[in-house]
C-alpha cells in the first residue's frame, strides 16, 4: 500500500487516506491520491511489467486498493493502441494511432474508473452507490457494482442512448431517467444522497475514478516503449481521462521512467456543448456553465465540469489546445474511421478526427508528429445517432 494521503487539487489541503471522502473539506474541489513513489518504484519497474496480467491492475503499486481481495475486476484496461496507417496516409500524418477503449468491459473507458471506484467503495464498506451519468459511466458502474454485490442508483437524462439504459437494467441497477441534463441528474443525487445513504461516485467528486483512468497514461507510455506521443487528442466531458493521464505522466517522471517532455494535450468538444473550449479561448481557468447544451455525442454533453481548472491547466502547461467540432463533422468521421480502420467509434471518439484536421489546418500538428486519437467508446451503443 503506497498511498500516503489525498490532496486537494486546488488549495492543497491534506486529507487522510482510507476514509470515505468526496470533495475537499475546505474549498469543495476534487481530491487527488498521492503515493510514496519511492516505495512504489522498488517493485514497479519497467522490467517487472513484462510478466504482469494484461489489465490495468498491472500498475498495482500506483493504484489505491490496499487489500487485493477488494479488487473488483472484469478484465479492464490494456486495450490495443492500433496503428491507423490508412487514416494516417489520407491525412498526411506519418505516425497515427487509435487507442481503442471500446474493447474494455461495458465497451468504454469508463470501466477503468469504475473498476477503481467500486473496488475502493467495497474496501471502505460502502453499501449503496449513486451516479449521474451521460450513459457509459452508468453502464460501467452498474456492471462493477453487480460484481461487487453492491446496490447502485443511476440517474441519466431521458434521451441517453437506449443501449446504456438497457445495459444498466440488465445488470441490476436502479435506473431513473430525468428530464434534463447530467448536471440536473447530479443535483438530484446531491439532494437525496444523505437521506438514502448513497455514496456519490460522480466524476471527480470521489477520488478514485481518476486513479483508474490514469492507467491510460501508463499504458500509452508502455505501449510506445516509454516514448510519449507528440499529441494526444481526447474527447472531453468531465475530463477525468485527460486529468488522469496528466497525473500519470507526472508520477512516471518522478519514478524516473520518462523525461519532462509532455505530449500536447488537446481537448475536443462538440460545438453544441463546449465550455472548456470557450474558457480556454477566453484565457480563463474556470469555465462558465454552457447554456442549452446539445450534441448527439452524449458523453460530451457536460455543460459544467468540477475539474475544469485541472483540464485547462494541463492544456496550457502542455502547449496544447481545445477544439470544437460540429455534430455533422463527428458523425461523418465515425464512418470515415470505420471505413479506413475497421473501428466503429463512439461519436465522442470520432470527434478526434475533425479536431485533428483543424489542428493541421491551423499549423498546430505536423506530418512528422506522432499523434494518438482516443476512441473512448463503442459506436454500436449509439444506434440512434446513426439513424438506427
Ligand atoms: C464515450 C465517451 N467519451 C468521452 C466521454 C467524456 O469523458 P470524460 O468525462 O472523462 O471527459 C464520455 C463520458 O460520458 C463518454 O461516454
Ligand atoms: Zn481545497
């Protein structure tokens, strides 16, 4: 067990580990897990990874669960980093990859975060979990909660993709569909959680989902033989994956695994809901709520993110940027990636392609850059988006 404490990402206040915590006691911002990395690196070495299981628990020393018996797993992580040579040729990018997160349990990268969060909830003695979700986080929570024998309560917008609703029902969750956005669902969880005895596992309102998601950063480095890419393009809602990768890079540098060189981190959002893009362009650190949020890429329909400053800090520190693409562009990109590479992307993941084109047009990405697009989920869950 290498966790030393939890630390507020904004004010730095120290919180004790192995306690059931949501946000900072002082300022109400997200808490991040801190490790004794000197201790971790004694057994977690590049060489030791060679013989480890092909899931995210291969990075055990930098994950928060104390007792192995509490790990709740469906085989999440260690997804392929696919070389996208056909697409790269069309675009004129020499080294283009797709990190295919649709190959996770429950078909999205949300499995990583929920594996860690549910394992910790089990370890800390939680009985009931609740989450507001755009769809994929709900499907992942329902599955992991079922496997852990915990009860879970899910709140999603009425127009969440049907597949997400059905998967939650079929894995035994209590599902409530609300007339509103994910922020309205979050407010409902907030209102009821105390009386109902629910532990709130909203994105970045509990400290462990980001720990599961950070394994994206470890994997990327390991799969590229410890040479990080030049550019990472990531479809951003709450931003946990991007924040997690940024944290992973810092941990790896401290363990002496990588240099201080970082990929340019790029946030992609839909023009119908682009609070981070707007804040980034305005030079702000905190994003205003995006009014009348609307996009078919349901995971990007997040009008307000509690980790906004963490996303924006990473974009700026890395020399990256934030780009918005239209629904027409991201839907067309789904077919383009599918036809070129055989990967049926979630619309959120497909959004990375028009974003890349815009970056090339603006001279921010070049032919010689090594670029990774994140396909965060499976297109097959979004049949409504494709007229199905
Ligand atoms: C497929 C997909 N991609 C991207 C996102 C956005 O992820 P994050 O909230 O980590 O930014 C979501 C969130 O629901 C999603 O389901
Ligand atoms: Zn604080």
